[in-house]
C-alpha cells in the first residue's frame, strides 16, 4: 500500500492510494472539485467486538506509471544566447534535453518575471493571477494586485491532491514585497495554502546577490551566509534540490514528484566565479553588432530559424558598438563575459539534476520542460553598470564613474564578485535577441517574449531534430501536464470557483512536428507595451517606455493607449517581425486590435498600462509599510526594505536608546548592501554615518566629539529636499548635543535592494561599508533598548 505520507491534502485519500503501475493508463480523471471526497470508513461501535473492520478500498487518482515532472527555467536570458540553438554561450544541459527530446522555436513568455511565473504555474494569463506587473510595483487594480488569488490554483496544489510530492527551488517573485518578512503572512509564500508546494528553498524577491542571498526554507529565514569562499547560490539551491530528491525517494519511493527549479541566473546582479567568466575572454571583443550577425548566421545554418528570416536592425535609440569609446570597451566586454559565465554556470547546475535522475534510474520517466528564459535578455543595465539599481532609482551616472570605482576596487576582475552588482550594456541584451526586435519589458516584439523550449520524456517522446513551430506560451505548460496525466482542470478547489484555464495542451506536438496549431489566440501586455496573436498574424504596440534608455521620457506623463500606433506582422511570411504591414492591411489590423480589447477586458488587463501606476505615476502606491512611525529593538534584523522604515529614502528622525562603553563597537542600524545602502556604526569611541549612493558616491559623516558612555540617546535626523533623488541634510546628536552633521549629495528615490535588508544591531547579508566588509555582519556588542523612527515633513 502507498504510504500515508504520500499526500498531505487528504489523509483518507492518501492511505488508500496504490503504488503506480508500470504503464500509462488511458483513464481520464474528471474530478472537477478538489479535494477528493473522503473514502468511506468501516463502521465503528462502542467496542471492537461490535465494530466491523475492513481496509479501505484502494484508490488511485493518477494514471499508471505517472511521470515525474521537472520544470527548469532561467531568468533574463534572450532567445539568441544558447549554443544549443546557435548562440555564443555553452549550454550542455539544454542541449542534453533537446538532444533526447524536441525543441520549440515559437514558444513565448510574458516579457517580465512575475507575470511569466504566474502564467507558467497556473495555466492562466498573468493578469488573471494578479500579476500584470512585478510584485514590487503591484497596485490595487485586480489584474495588478501581486496577490495570488484562491481562484487560480497552482499546478503544485492540484498535483498535490492527485498524489504528487512537489518542490520549488530558487527565485520565487510571486509574493507581495510587503509579505516576505519572517512575520509573513505565509499564505502566498510557495508553501502557503494559496500556492501549495510541499517544500521551498530560495529567495522570495525579484533578485538576489548570489554571494549573500536572503534565503528562506519553507517559512523559515535562513541564517545569512558570510562565507565567500566557494559559495554560490545556484550551487546551494541545486545541492538542496538533490537532497530533496534523495530524501523524497527514501521516504516515498513509489510516489511521483514535481520540481520547479528556477535560479536567479541570469537576472542582475550578474555574479559568478572569475574562472567561469574567464572562459569567455576575447569571445565578445568584436562587440554586440557583430555578435548579433554571427548568431543569426548560425541560427539559419542550424535550421533554428527559417531560411527566409530577416535580421531586424538596431533601433536608433540604442548605441552601436562603434560608438563606444575605445577606453570603455574593455569594461563593456568584461560585463558580457561575466554574464556568459553566469549563464553557463546555471545551465551546468541544472545538469546536476539530470545526473541525479540518471543515478536514481528515473530519467526515462521524467517529463522535463526546459524554458530558456522567463523573458528576453534584460536591457535594464542600460549603458553598463557596476550597480544596477542606479537606473531604477533614476540616478544619472557616467561610465567613467563606474570605471573609476572599479579601478579603486581592483580592476575588471572585480566584476561578478561580491563588491559589484554589475549588469551589462543594453547592446548585449539586444544582440541576445537575434533576429528579433527589442528586449525584456517589451511585449510588442519577440525579443521580449520569445524563448526556446526543450521538452524531453524518453519513455514517451521520440527525439526529433525538427523544431516545433506551433505558436505556444508558458500558460500552455500546465494544460500539457494535465493532459499527460488525464486530469480535468478542476472547476472548484477548496470550495472556491476557479478562473478558466487559458493555455492549451502541447501533447499532440510531442511526436508530430507538423500537427496543426491548436493555440489560436494569445494576448501580451507589460506596462502599456502590448501584442495580440491570432491565427498567424500579430498586431503590436511598442508602448510608452524604452527599457534601455535612462530615466522616464516626459511624454509618458500624457500617454494614452488610445493614441498609440499599432504595427501588424504576417508571421507565416515574417518569422522575425521585420516587416510592418499595418498600412497595407487596415481591416486585419482592426480585427486584431478589437480582439486584443476583448481579451484585455476578459483577463483583467484594464486599464491598459496599469502596471505603470506605482512604478512611474504614483510610486507612493507601490507595496510598502504604510506606517509613519516604527518601533524596533535589537531583535529586528533581516527585514525586507518594503516592510521597514525608509531611513535612506525619506526624511526621518531615528532615535536610539542604548548603552555605550569605551569598548562599544558594531552596527547600530543599516539598510541595503555594498552595492547601495546606508549604515550607522560605532567604534573606537566614534560614531560613523555612511550613505552609499550605489557605489558611485559614498558620503561618510563622523562624530567630531567623543561619544558619551552609559545610557545614551542618539538621534539621527535626515531631511530630504529637491525631488526624489535630492540631497539629504544629516544631523546627529548624542543626549541632545550635536556631534556630527553633513550633506549627502544624492539619495535613492525608491530603495537600495530587493535582496538585502534593514537591520538593527548588525548589517546582515552584504555589508554597506568597506570599513567593516571583512567583519560582517559586525554585530553591535552592547545593549540597544529601543529604536524609534518617525517620518518628518
């Protein structure tokens, strides 16, 4: 009999399930309401003599020999990058999956992290799941809440009821940024009741340092790691994934599993060991224009793109390689080398999972989906950077400043290490989109939405080198899984009516590359950039934002979707969207625009461009702690910025009651990381305040008088002026007496980091200041009674 541990959802169901047989059954499981009804129990009377006893009838809710399921998805990796399909980056694991299965060259994502993940895990369009924008910029409109609704059960929850063990590793990014502290609430965490994974190990925010990540295991915050020798998060999460597989098999050897493995790579910051970056030395010396042309030639030679495909030109708003000053080119080349090493390393770690499946003898019956990217390559590094959130905070900088700071730190080899949050020039992202237009954050062009997909299942899919060219989307993965398992998508889960499934099954294409397309229509929308596919035609609007240009164009303030000019492409003749034929086909364009409007209404996309609300127009409405006063003690550390006082962003008065001695030392409070943050610490009888404006500008203010001892009341007053990145006037007092003052020239407008934290009495994860970099977390060795923060007008 199957162990009762096999299913946490329904004890009566679990104890009655049979060990899976060796062949797939054709039985259909039309259970439209979950959980399954309880199994009738034998009659119980006052005594055992009067009672009847019989073992419950064995029930099985899965086909015989149901496959294990592994979903691998990388982050911010463009369609032209993997060597598997003609790109410059070595991808042995993607090649292994492709070489034993099949590949899809017209598969699509949602052009942005959280939206793609929501669609992938539910089989629904992202706005139905409340993720029309990333979690950090959610708002109150239904399609943009960033709060996973009970009406869109995840594949993990559904498969759990059917008897699967489920796990997730790596980047999550589908929980509101105000809900990811150790205080929860946990219902929308990966293992929460509204999502339903059995186990999770990874980070909840949109990105993380690979050297000092903010990790949670299920609902427990993992103690920050400060071992920089040999540690890397992608390796760590893979170790955990392999351990989970082994423990699962030890406890429940006959139970199928589903694993969702999604590393932070290659989202910024691009962090990787030097030796991995060095593999690519010299490979990108010719620049991004040449790289794009070389990749395109290989794509054609391999048959990955049709012979008639045209290479789209570089947009006029993006710099050509020849326009980059010669003295800057080594910096730009190294940024791409680091990125390439980061990507190859992640793909290689995915290979360790395949090796473990081989070792366990279950690879043959494991259905693997390798989704190359959750969106196209990211152009958010804009002109190339050592601190990626400079751009997001709207702080202008010159590449000379980046190179100057880099040289102070040790030169080009520092890139990719713990002292930079580097991202490459947008030109490299564009090159990684060959032959398409645009990049991540553009839903109008395939450079933002198209991603290679490889599927293998040796037991059931015959290897075939011919690319599958049916138009598919990440929302088709869940319906495909349900089709394989003969599961009817439930209409009710735990008493809640479910939104319809938007995706379609890809099963018919597994062993027939020529099967007619069964996905007739699909909309795309990200922050006003939008597109609509219908029966081989594609209509699109670029939208109000240019992701690779710094700042926000003033024109966006008056933008309306009603004034946008649509493009139109005939994909049957134009694989790369090279020829806009809107003017020649006004009726077809009108038809597709009308279809987009209907889909937008049905999927809660309205208002079109709603994702811009809290990102551009009203940042005060982005998820944040609404309090204006905060009360902390030394027990408060590792608090995500969205849950904490904005001590480095808004005018505030921080008051700390503590005890000081001549030996007192350590951080009193800090927020952010080495890549950007602020910190206050004491040492050698002196207090120091440091504001790290994303490494480009560090302001240090030190006390001019010895600190008093005994019980002391410290006050750090911050007053901001002149706009969102304006200067800060700092005044520091001890027991009412001024001991330091100064001015921070430029400040953050949004925040310092999604990964790092606000801490009292230490500086967890990445240290803000070089002064105690090698002593992090540099815990305060004395007593902090209270800390009070109040915003000032």
